[in-house]
C-alpha cells in the first residue's frame, strides 16, 4: 500500500444490507487499488477484509441520541490518538453524511432538514399517545441535532459533496444555499446479480415457496421504513381495486402493527404479507409481477432500481431520487403525488391487465439501468476525492505563500 494516498472512511457501520452503507462498501472495494483505505467504524460486515484497515470503535449501549453523540466524539478521538501517538496522517477524511467536523469530502444520502419537515406532523406531541412521548421527544432532539450539524458542515464552501440525486442537490440548495462543489453520483447496481434471465430462472421456485398461485398478481415493496416508503398509499390503492388475485408483498424490518387496522378496514386480509429481509433479495424480485414504491421522500431508493435491472415493471414516486433515471411510460411509471391512492390503483390495474405493457416496461427498464454500475459509481466518487485533494493542495499552497511572505 506504500505510496498510495491514505484515506480515512468514517461510518458508524458498513455492510451490504443497507442503502447508504452498501454504497460506501462497494466504493471501498473498488477504490482499494487507488488508495490506502482505513475504516473507522463500530461494525463492518460483508466486505473483503484484505482491501482496507479497520479501526474498530466500541459501541456503547443506550438510546439512539446518546449512541450517535458517542460515535461522533469517539471517531474523532480515535483518529486523533492514531495521529498523535502512531504518526498516522490522512490525505483525506471521507464520510457518508454527518459523522465528524473534519471531513474533506462527504457523500450526502439524505438531507435531514428536508426529512424532518416531511415527518413534522408525526413529531407533534398532541398527535401521539402519552406513552409514546419519550420516543417522540427523543426523535425531535435527534433530528434537531443533525439539522444543526448540517447547517454548520454543509455550508462550508470548500467542502465537496457527492449527491445521490438531483433531489438531494435541490434540498441542499433550499436549506443551506449550496449550489457549488456538488458531484452527482447515482447509486450503482450489481448487474450480474440483478438481471432478467436470473430472475426468470428463480421465478417458479420463489413463487412456489411463497405460496403464490399461477394467477396471482404480486406487487412488491421493500424498505425498512414502510410509512416513508409509501405503504399506506399502496394499501389504500389495493383496497380500492378489491381484486382477489392481488397480493402485496412487503419486505423489511419495520413493524406491521400500525397497518393491521387499515388492512382489516380495507378487507385485504391474507392478501398482504409482511416478509423478512433475506440476503438473496433477488428471490423477492423473482416472485413479483411488479414493484410499487410510492415513497413520500427518498434520496434515491435502491430497490426500485434493482427491480428495474431484473426486468420488473416499476412504479416510483416523483419524490424519490430514483425517478430521475425513469422515463414515464417508457421504462417505468411515475406517480406524481405519492399520496394519491387512486392514481396508484390505476397504474396497478394497468399493469395487472396488460401483459404487453408489463413486458415492454420491464425490458426497457433492464436496458435503461445498464449504465448504473458500482464501477461507474466508484469512478465518479474518485473524481470527488481527487477534487478534495486538489482543494487541500491549493489551501496548503496559499498558506505556505503567506508564511513565506511573512504575512
């Protein structure tokens, strides 16, 4: 590794099961040939350990706000210790989001100032039962803290930011006035894993394992925050259609309890299934006939893009960054208002009734996403990192000139 630029990647955890962390993990594996990569993290899974040096930071138990404050302070303390006592200096510090004050480049996957306003109604005490007030107050404090840190860090004009969609760029401009130093870096896809022929091979076995009948029309939604991903709208749309062959497959780590009364009210019963995540997520894409992602807000959203790569027809929300790579009625359908269950119901009925439409959208979708590889994502991230290095060199040069002139 000698001679390579040394980069510290600062992230509370990394794996290939979560969107942001998956993106950074894929970048680390591809950029290891160009950089000496040191990861400061509390947990790293699913990565090739030979491609980086791990500096593990202990995780302390406690509520999320405390956990975050500990992480924020500890990763800076660990790096200071390595610099002070081990002589370890980094050419760059790279962070996904707000993890430290001294990042030289940041990948922005969400702007909390925008997200907090999206969920503001949920955070009002009078809208929540008394027993949930401690949880609501905790969330409010956490979101306010992140927003305050964003206001301090994202407003640094010398700090280059990678944005995962133009939507994120718009949020940065709206809340923090950032228009310069933004690098658009869409998420990538594993196109060997997510592709139509593999989906076709898996389809019969996946549907059999899930107990789907030959005539069932299965609609898939994947995510860990089902309200944000638009599940209420999807349930309302399914309820309006009242189709006995319509099956809703909901995959993620959220809880189904808040949706049970809605499912009962709409008479959906056993036609809505809540399923656990699995490492071979392509199993679910193979079983489905369509993907519906009416997200209320999403910086990008990988599952709809993965579904497209598999050749599935997709419905995406205009409020999700992934809609920027979809052309309406060409390689997918775009729901302009993610709360409009009637429009979503119409899209679902069109896909259910028209096999030719499903085939055309699915085939076009698979072709449309061929350019969005993880290799491309890593190359664009490298341009971000090299821009940050040039900025540092210019700043160091200016400081030297001032010092040499006696000023």
